[in-house]
C-alpha cells in the first residue's frame, strides 16, 4: 500500500513538472508570437507605424567629409541648435556629380556677400550613390530658407532634366535619411520634407511633379528604420 502511494506521489510530481514546463514553453511561444505579430502589424499595416529609437540599429552610410571653407556665403559657421526635420533637394544641374556641386558651393566664398550668393547643403549625393558632407552637422547650411535653423539638408544629383534620381542615388538617400532620423530621433516621416514644402519651389522637381513617388520615398525611408528596429 505504502509502495503504491509513493508511486502515485512520484507520478503526481512528474505530472506537475510537465505541466509547469509546458506552461513556460507556451508562455515563451506566446511572447514570441505577440512580438512578431506586433512588429508585422506595425511594419506593414499600421497607418502611422511607431519607431522605438531605443531599439534602432541604423548603420551610418559611407560618407566623405569635404567641409567647405568658412565664409559668409556657403559656410558661415553659425550653430545649428536643434534638428526637427530633413529637407530633400535636387541640384537642378543634370549630369553633374557630387564633387562638382560641392566645388560650386566652395566657390561661393569668392563671391560678394549677398543673399543670392548664400547657398550650400549639409550633404550631396552623387549619381553613383557617393555621399559628400559639406557642412558639419552642428552648423546651419544655406539651403532651406526659413528651415535652415532646424533642419539637415541633402542635395541629390540626377542624370536628366526631369530630376529623377538614379537607383544608387535613391538607395543612398534612403540610408542617409534613415541614419539621420535615428541620430536625431525624428518622430514622424512627415518631418522628411521637400524644399517645395518650405517655399513652393519645384525642388526636388521629379518628386514634386510625382507626389506618389514622393510618398513612396518617405515610406521607403521609414521602412528602412522600422526594419532595423528588432535587429539588435
């Protein structure tokens, strides 16, 4: 009788262990499912997907730093105290590269100190996707008029008059913007804007004339950030 009781107790303990272990496994599976389903919804179905910057690992793209000489027209040295957005431009010089446009900004130092001669940009992306940085990120650039004091500006080269970016330019722009959004914790993709959204100027031309392409570009940048969110 006692032996039978001991066997039943062992069986009961074994059953309890199995139940507890099963509960732990089930809880783990449920946690993984909730995490994955939450990510899938946020990434693919949410109208305004949220970004948790403490989980972001956006890598910095390759950037060549070729800072302009300090001068009143293209690099004043005035400090940029905050960054609330990113402004995209096009060079309006079909077929020219990043280096040529950087050198054009540099040449402004030899011109008269006038409003018309004040022009520059933090970054220029070339037709082959190369990125040149012209202005340190803690200084303003003369690119976006009333938004010079709180935005980072990016000029993009283009091969044709229609202003459409090459695939390599587009990809570099997406990566650069994603990295900057991470760096400054830009809260919404609507804070990635065109020069057109500041002044009404047709810049960047192709993405003003094709608003759906502009929305796609904003979406591609935001998706690049979201895809980095769970990669730690």
